[in-house]
């Protein structure tokens, strides 16, 4: 498998995590080999297993799973990305499997794409602005959230796919 086809999808506990199957299907249709990692808070939003039950998806839920013995490689996509995870990534915090893998990938120079999903107060928070600037200075690509009628949510799947495939 080439690194160009590998994509690590990190899913955080935003309400939009319920769109994960649609996102995985779109990535697989673009010939990505998808490895998905969930943060612990996803379980507070929805049952994790149905999100991962998508043909072509490889769910990583433990540190010893393949292909982690040769990680980091491939593209890293964090979608949806909560306020909490967005700021953890920017601060270099690695307190769960997902954030540890993202920190490792960033340090190794992997491509990182982040699709934030948080409420409008958190999107307007000064720490979000500081974190966005820091992440972009590190080369991370931020897919701007959709903002309609004062509501902020993760960008449409098609927009996320467009950014991910543009860098191929």
C-alpha cells in the first residue's frame, strides 16, 4: 500500500460524528484506504460501532493494532473536530489514542486536514482563533465550517473530500 492511498480519519465527539459513515464512504470511493480512530467522547453522542461498520473502513481502537507498528504515514483527517480536540492538537496534548496519533503524525510531517465542528460561541472563542493560527502555521489545512443563520457546523462532506483529494 502506498502512503498516498492511506488516510487516517480521527472522529471526535461532535454531534456531526453521526455523518461519519457518509464521510468514510466518500473517502473509500476516492480509493483511500481508510483507518478510523474515535475519541472516547464519541460514545457520549452515539454508539461507536455502527459508525465504523462501513465496507472498506479499518477501525483502530487499540494501540497494538495493525498498521500502528509502522505509523505514522498517510494523510490525517480530523472530522468532525470539536473545540476540545482542536485546542488539544494545537497545544500538543496527546491524552488518548486519537490525539497521540495526531501529535505523532504532525511531528513526522504528515499532511493534516481538520474540519472543525463546534457551536458558534466556541468557534468565536479567542483560543479557537489562536489555535487555528498555530495549526495553520504548522501546515495543517483547516476546512472552514459551514455557518448559516448563526449556526456553525462541520463543512459538507463534499467540501472535505475536495480538500483532501486536492492534496493528493
